C-alpha cells in the first residue's frame, strides 16, 4: 500500500485530455511538501516530467502540466499522443522522514 | 550530460548482502548542489526509495529499510554504493541510482530525482 494514492489506470483517445491524481495526507502533500512526477516508458528508467508541483524540465512538452491543492496533486496531459503510453508516478516527502512515491498509473492511449 | 550507471551481481542468495555501485560520469559527485539516491522497483510493481547520500557522507534512509541499508560514497572514484543485508525474495527488484536535486536537513528533504541510471535487476534466490 503506497503512501500516495494514484488510480491504477487511465485511458484516453489521441488528442484528448487526461488527468492523473495523486492523493496524500497531512503528513506529506498536505504538510506543504512539493509533488514531482515521473514518466516510465515500457522497459526504461523513470524520467522526470514535472518538479516542484508544476514546473517542467527543459525538453518536456507543454502538453504536460502539474498542479497541487490541499492533500492532492494532479498531472494533466493534453493532446494525448501514442507515445505518451507509459506508467506515471508521483513523488513527495513524508514527515515519517521518507521520500514517498505513488503506486503508479498506467496510461493507455486508445 | 550527466550519466549514472549501476553495477553489481544480478543474483544474490537469501540471507546474504546485496552490493551495488553507481558510477557517475559527466559531472562531479562532490558537487555541493546535489545528493545521490537509490530507488528500487520490484517486478511489475511501483517505486520505493531506499536512501540518499551527500558527498560529505551524510545519509538519509527509508525508515522501513534503515536497519539493513548502508549507503556510502567514494568521491575519488565518483561513485556511491548500496549495501542491503539479510536479503529475502522480497528484495528482488530493479535497483536504480539517481541524482537528487534538492536539500536535506535533519527533519526533511525537499527535492526530486533526475536523472536516473538505466537500472539493474537483482534477483534473490538460492
């Protein structure tokens, strides 16, 4: 059971918009700790997608955006493309003195 | 461009110690701006943070693994290492090393992992 809760799967057709939620608690996201997002393409290492809740590293398309409110955060992907099919993970810090990850969400492009 | 590469045995016997090394190239592990971390991913499952280290040797461990984990750094070789003792089948996973961009104090860490190594599969089996 992950400290941060994500939906196991989401799906969308090409061109559509999808969102992936990351729900925490008062000891992590709700305590003010930032949320970061990673994309893991099949058979590869995770890659940083969003840092500091809503910032994109250089090279990440602006189709990807992040937000945070209260004890939750969200990753939004607009203009869905086939190459976006991957697993997505959120990460934050928990006051139990640990970095924590969400359980991951598998995005399927229909 | 910074690159990280994990190395070590792919098979470890139960009750023994898992040892991995991460070699950093394209940048110095002694940079005051970064920490260095280990994360693992059991087959078909999610990510679990193991621990992080600063070039000075300050370490931060996952409380659930702390009793079995040792992370060390060798600045002369631009490497940092992971030792996980008394392994069981539950420790079978792909182990990743990564740069931690952020800051750690005695009460919290504020940062993210970027970039990551390609990962190495370690299987615990007799």
